């Protein structure tokens, strides 16, 4: 098939260009390795993009007598890997079970090419969308195989949320020991800094791995981050539990309320943290990482549909979409619940020399909790707006 006279210089789709003169696939002007048979299958799919291509048609690519089904499946897998496509959520090659395959992405045919022109022209590829300067650093940054220490241009956000969450974890221990601070001062000063450093490091690790796996076109980035986050909580508890008093430290007045032993009280406090970090931080960070990956790859149409929540457009596997208004409602709900529970708790404390210290640390913990949630919501709102602006400017540049 390589010897067939081509009437089309190239086929452009997303950030890719199939150069039929040089028989190569380019992405942003750089060659993407394809085996000859994979190239020919892609060419056939592009030429027949308005219809289903049957397996019998694809078999004509081979002259030898081989196991065609396995050979075709292998080349389709290679194509999907080269294009960063997903068989379960296809953007380029759709599988029609038992029948064949269909190319589903928008394709543009370039002008005719001079037969004597043999050099590979980066200009033949689809130009990347015009992005705002503030977005370009996040969408077109760093290699995908190494850990991105700039966190995709979101280093300030990553450092801030890791710091606030680590401070929240360390403060949780101080709150449980504050009521008898004279007895447990040394224990508090020994454990709290260790908890802070450990939580700070694991939080950055979880966010960084999520970003890295997402940029590698893996759909398990959120699962990695969630696993690290929950494992860090478990390890923190297992480390702190033997050190805590087995009796109640915080004393509640009246018979209507029960004072938990310090070990149980600390566990109960730790269980408050997963919903906060998952809903307000992990899922939004994962979504923005996906949006920026799609923008970097030139999938503007797909990204536009995702941002506008088109009903027939599926998110990548193992991904949830969080509406900004839902986050705001959850924030207001937790704010009201926290106000009520704080009023009840502080109004029923037994007298102690360290009652005021306990109240101060408890209120500080509540403030940190909501500061962390607000940072997640505000960052998510600005990041979504930046993605939408980038898509709009990219679409305007093509008009």
C-alpha cells in the first residue's frame, strides 16, 4: 500500500497528522512510531471515516495467511497506545463488536502535496490552540515520565493544601491532649511535628502521582492518590495510638454527653478528614489534570464537551465530575453543622486550667478545616475558568 499514489498530503485530527507522503504519524510535528501495518490500518480508517470498516476489509492489508483477528487486534492496540486512546472511552477509534472499527474524531484533509517535496514539514500538523499565557505553563509543561515538581504549574496550590492539611493533622493531636496539657506536653511536642512532616510529604506525593499517571494517559491517577492518602491516615493512627492515654482527657460536663478515651477520640477526629480531602481537593485536582492533558493533546472538542457536560460525552474511566455549585452547597452545609457542633461542645466543657487552650486549639482546627475547603473551591473555580477560556481562544483561532 505504500506504493499507492496518494492524492492527499495528510490527514489532521486533534494534535496528530498522518503524513501520507512520508508515511509517518506526527504529533505536534514530532514523529510517533508506528509499525507499517498499523500505519496502513490507520490510513484505511481515515479514508473511510464516514463508515464502518469491516474486519474483512482490514484483512486485505496482509498478503500472508495468518491469524487475522489476532493481527488486527494487536495493530489496533498499538494504534490506541500511539494516539493515547481508550477502548472503553474512545475518542479516535471505535470498536463495533464482531463487525469492525470506525474512526470517530473530526478529520481535516490538507492541500495536495508536491510529489518532489520529501521533507517532513512540521507546518503540516494541526497548529496547537492559542492559549492564555497563564495557562500555557500548565497545559504544555514538562515531560510525562518524570515526577513534575512544579505540579503542572500548580505548585503554590499543592504546597498550600499540603501545608494546611498537615497542620490540621498535627493540630488534631494537640486538641486531644490540650485538656491536660501539663501532663501530656512532652508527648504533644514530640508527636505533632512528626505528624506534620509525614502528612505534608505524603500529601504532595499523592497529588504528584495523580498528575503523573494522568499525563501518562492512565486512568488510575485518582486511585493512586486516594490509596496514598488513606494509607497515610492509617499509618498515622497506628503510630500515634500506642502513645495516647487510654483514658479520657477532654472532660464533658453533664450526663447527656460522653467523654471518649483519647485513643478513640483521636480516631474519630481522623475519620473527619477523608471526605474533606477527597471531595474538595483530590477529585478537583484530578479533573483539572485531565482537562489540561486533553488541552495539551489538542482535543479541544472533547474538552469543550466535558466542560459543558454534554450528556453523550463520557468522562475517562474511574473519574467523577464535581459541579462547582455542588461543592459550594456542601461547603455551606458543613459550615452550618460545624457551627452547631462547636457551639454544643464548647458550651458543655467541664472546668479545667486548660479549658481556654482547648477551645482556642479546637476553633483553630475548625478554621483550618474551612480554609482548606475554601482553597480547594477557589482554585477549582479559577482552574475551570482558565480551561474554558483556553478552549474558547483555541476555537476562535480556528475561525
